[in-house]
C-alpha cells in the first residue's frame, strides 16, 4: 500500500506542472492539449498505483478501477496525434520538400485521421472491459523483494491492445522524422524533445509488462518526462516572446526608416527628372556604336524603373494599397533580368529562365514585382564564393491550382537553416555594410500580393527560393 501511495504522489507531478504552465500561457491551444496529455500520464500512473492496494481493496474493485483508468493509456495515442497536428498545421507550415509534406498534412495529419484514431481507440477500450482483453488479476512478487502486487492476466484478444500500443512507437518515430523537416527552429526543437521523451516514457511503461520488475519503473520515467517536457515548453514560449519583442524593436526602426524614405522621395524624383532629361537629349543628338546606344537605352529604362518605383511608393504611403493590373509574369522577370544585366556581367553570373508557358498573366503591381526580382537577383549575385567559376541563377515559373509558382535557384554558398526565416526580418544582413532591407522589402511586397516567399532548401551548394502568388485578384492564397 505504501508503494501505491508513493506512485499516487508521483502521478500528481505531471498534472500539477501542466496546470501551472496552462495558467502562464492561457491563450495557447498547445498548452491546453499538453495539459490533457499530462493529465493522461497522471491517470496512467494512478492506474498503475491501484495494483498495489490489494490489502485495502477487493480484487473485483481493483480490476474495475484498473479497466476504467486504462482509458488514459489507450487514448494517449490520439492525444499525441492531435498535439502534433496543432504544431504542424497551426504553429508552422514551413517545410523542406514541400510537395511531400503537403501530402502528409492532407492525409495523415488531418481531422479525419484523428477521428479514425478515436474510433479505433474506443474499440480497443471496449475490448479491455471484456475477458478477451483482461481475464483477471493475479498476485505477483517483484524480483529480489517481498513486495507483492496485482498483475493483469490478459485474454485472447490482448494482442489488439499490444498492437495498439506498439503502433505508438512507429507514430513517435514518424513525429521525430517530421520534426527534422520543420524549418522553424523553436518548434523543431520542441517537437523533437517531445517525441524523444514520449518514446522514452513508452519504453519505461512497456517494462510494466514484465511481472518480475514490478510496475514502479514507469513512475521514475514519469518524473523525468514531466520535468523535461515542461522545461522544453517554457523555453519554446520564452524564445517566441523574445523574438516577438525583437521584431517590435525592428518594426520601430523600420517605421522611422519609412518616414525618412518619404522625405527622400521628393529629392530622388528631382534627380530622376534631371537624369531622364539629359538622357533624352543625348538620345536625340547621339550617333555612336551599338554598345553606346544600348547603354543609353539601359540608362533610360533604369531611370523609368526608378521613377515608377518612387511614384508607386509615394502612392502606397498615401493610400496604403497597391494598384494591381493584369500583367505577364514572364515579361516582368525578363525585364528584371535585363535591368540587372550589368551587375550580372560584373559578377560573372549567368541567368537561365525556364518558361513553362509562353505568357503567364496575373493581377500584380508590375513595378513592385519587377523590383522584387531585381532584389533577389542582386542578392544571389552576392552569395557566390569568390573562387567559384560557374555562377548560375535559374528561374522557372509554373501554375498550380490557381497560384503562380516562381522558383529561383542559385549555386552559391547557401544560407544556414537557422537563418531561413530571420533573413526576411528588417535590419538583419550578413553582408558588410548591408542594411538588411532588401529581403524584408521582397517579403512585404509578396505578402501585399496575398502570396508568400520562403526558402525551400539551402545547402553549401546553393539555395532555392519559392514565390507563390494568386493568379487572380480575388483568389484566396492557400
């Protein structure tokens, strides 16, 4: 009985910790489901403790309570599944190998799969109440000890329970693999810790099937599991809050920069008019080589782009809305490559553009989107190692389900995984003298188009950016 009371006391640890965490993070759905999961762990330990009360309660009473509380063990699988579903679908949707993991999200981590798990778990629980699941309780003695306890003697369909709980291993291993593919480092680390700790807890619980070891081994595992999971969750939320506060500070700086940029627009427009005027005069009275003529035309095109950009930015600051028109995405990309031509030549970079469609029209702001591709091209030209001979940037366009997909590849030095998300934050730059505003501008413009841009993959051999924007103005971005 003393052992039983000790296990009952240990059973309170997970639920007490979880309630404390829930009070700290009341707005988090994840903390709510962690509370349920930790509650299940507590009930599981109470289920174990009841087997040590043979001197106080009758065998029939203990068998009834044991079957009743086994609901915690059986339904732990759908609860763990739903926690993973929350993390993957609601906290982050950023994965490598995007097509494969979109399939995973649709088929495996879905509410339908959750309902199937609930139904299956209910079947297992019902079998548990019959003699086919648990026949009776028998008295056992722990190895090298005089401590006795009840141990369940399983029926002919006990293999259903064993199969159900064994699938837990496969499921947790799968969670661990999925966690390696998540780009958000905080969620990645938490999910990895959660899967490893749950797997370790499962193995300590599996030892309970060995009568000679007793059933207290799992209680030790519960203490370790509870402390690590709660500390990991606190760390996760602390880091997220710190990142949010840092983002607020950056936003203040960005607001100041926006005000400063507004005051500079007038001066830039004046200078642009001067350059444009003299370029027009030169064009009327100039007869030189083809290269000189083309260079002059490039000056005029670049001046027009700068003038359009300042006008668009001024309108955007005034009305906080972009004017979208039906434009050819392929033509915009070709124009961006042309405007970046001198920089590409200077850095010895070759650009290859693969068009799947002759024209690919969408509702966009041509000037802004053109600047997006210019920024990305310039950013890539600066990412090549000095000793690299073959420097290639590849662009390809596609149309999938009403969304235009633009993939951009380079064979530069790559971006560390921990920076895949932060590079889109303002004032973060790895370049000497860089202000860290190029990629944040790109991100903002794509978001204004109701789209998204992210890094799909990046290694020391190169980086893949992917832009997704809706083809039509009223499309909902998925």
